[in-house]
C-alpha cells in the first residue's frame, strides 16, 4: 500500500511544478510587453465656434453661396435647431460663414439674425459678386431689320356741317263754327222728324 502511494505523490509534485513554471512564463511575457517609458496621453481637438439656427416664422434658414440676397443663389437650407461649424463673419456682422458640405469649397453663408453664434469669429472678406453667365446683347444690324419707317400722312380736313333747322308743320285752315253744322245736331233733328211723322201716322190710323 505504501509502495503505490509514493509514486502517486511524486506524480502530483511533478504536475504542480510544471503548472508553476507555465504561470511564471506567462507572467514574464506580460511584464515584457509593458513599456517602461512614459505613455503619451491622447487629447481631443477643441471644437470651434458653432452656429445654431434660431426659431423663426418660416421654420428654416436659407443658405446662400455668398453674403448677399442679390447675386448669390440659395444652395440649401438649415432647419430650426441645426448646429453647424461657424468659420467667420462679415465686417458688419450681418452674415456668418459656415461649413456646408456638398457645395463648391464646402462653405456657405447664412443671415446672422437667423442663427445664434457660440464662440468668437474672425472677420472674413466676402467673395466678389458673380457676374451673370450670359450678358444679353442686341445686334444693331438685326434690330434695324425690324424698324419700319412709316411715312407721315396728312390728316383729313374737317368741314363743319350746316346748321340744323327743324321743319315746322303746315298750319291747317281754321273753320268757323258758323260755316260748319255739328253732326249731332243733324242726327237729333232727323230723329225728331221721324218721331213726329210716326205720331201723325198713328193719329191718322185712328
């Protein structure tokens, strides 16, 4: 019984020594990987000035290619509450230059009353107003073809009409009462004569 126990104890001791040696190797490798010099610290780049779109009646702010409503077209919009990096301002402070990807140069301008700027902005010289792409010109030779000279004509003379006279109706000859017997009087006379004749015939018949 003692002979069997002795090899088992030796075998356990050997396993323990092997495990201890492996742990020592791992610890040595870990310690070898740790740098002995000073470790540099990573610091973030501070964020510059930003422009925040204020609440307004139209609900957004127009973004233009330059600091003016005339001569510079609208290249986009910013909704209320949007935050964009601010790069600078005009000398009077009326316009703010912002970062706006997707446009030539990646910068645009917004009206200062529509945004709230947090931070200090440098003064930026605004770009020149662009000239129109097509300048309308008139060809004098072509325009002359459509100019037709109309010779002056003499106006007709005005002749006044003769004065107007209204015609007067011819007066009918007046008849006197004595030269004309009324028709009613003749009828009444004939009626009286007829009644008288009838009365005479009635008396004769009796």
